[in-house]
């Protein structure tokens, strides 16, 4: 994701914060905006008044972050347990593909092939002792595979 210009990074970063706009009535808004009527008297052409020193900029906006910092913040947003579960789900699916002699690179698989394989996989997959997985575990496997595909840019599945 480093250097990605995708807008999804913005939405992922925005998901870390929750913002609810205030519930204001029009009459309340008029009262608030009325307090700013004095701004018309300010001469905004005098730009020197608005120049911030480097220290003031860092205080207000913080230190600039790199693309790697953004990627790291997004990655850290996902709990470690979720990352492990996703890796496990993909590993189980890829192992099934190899056991069936089929393509195991799910990132390059087209949507139709992936859907067909997932249907068969869900019906055939078993625990290592041969017992069927509980429905909740099957759901977790599919959710993990879907999460991996979405993180890899495949949003259609």
C-alpha cells in the first residue's frame, strides 16, 4: 500500500475517528454566525499577520508524516488477532487449492473462478482431524479470505 494514491487509505484512516456533527437548529446557527459579523472589518490582505513560525506550524499541525507512517497507522488499526485469523484463513484455502491441484494464488484469480472455488472449498474443508468445522468457523474462514482479498484490492468478492 506504500505510495498508494487510492482514496481507500483516506477512508481507512478516517475510520479510526468517529465524528458526529452537532444537531443545530437554524435559529441556533444564526445566533452563532451572528457573532462573526465583526470579521467584515478585518483586512485579510495583510498576510504577515497570518504567517506562522515553524514552531507554531508544528504545534498546530504536528510533524509531517510519510506514506510509510500512514500505511503503518492503517495496519496497526487492525488488531493482531484479526491479522493472524486472516493469514490462517488464506493459508487453509491455499492448502485446499494445492491438495486439489488447482491454482492457489488467490490474488490473481478472476472473480468467477474464486466464487466457484470458494463454494467447493466450504463444502469440502475439514479440520486436521477430519471433523467438519462448525458453521461459525466456516464463517470466520470466509470472512478472513474476503478481508484479505479486499486488502489486496479485490472488492468485488
